[in-house]
C-alpha cells in the first residue's frame, strides 16, 4: 500500500473494514461504557479512543475467527489483512461521530 492512504483512511484495509463492518458500531455496542471517561480532558478522550480501538479489534477478530470456519490458508490471509487495519483511526472517527463531536479535538 502506498503512503498516501486510501479514500482518506490510512490504507485500503482500514477503509474496507470500517465501511463493511465497523461504521455503524458505537463504543457502547462493543462493550465500552462511555460514561466512565472524563471527556472534558484530553486524557479521558485518549483513553476512550484507545479502549474503543482495542474493543473494535477484538470484535472484528471474533467475527472472523469464531463465527466463520475458515480453512487454515483462508484464516491466515484474513488475519494478515486484519493486521493491517488501523483500529485506532477507526475508533477516533467513531468517537468523534458517535460520542460527542464537539469535544473531540482533531
């Protein structure tokens, strides 16, 4: 993948996984209790984005590895593809859009 990104995202993998799987999810839907974060501080915002990114990564992995019985080769290919996804970028976008766009700084 070139360093210019893809459709405004880090790379094709990030754009595609966000488009197909994650664009409609909120932090609450992946087990993040937004109210436990102090969103009036930069630390609270960063913690929310980080925790959301880890939850999105875990959720995506679960979808492919637990819900589909893929042959070893296909599973390996999926995992390589998923390994290139920038979940932090998706989480930041999700938090900016779904939680409170006014408080998240770009």
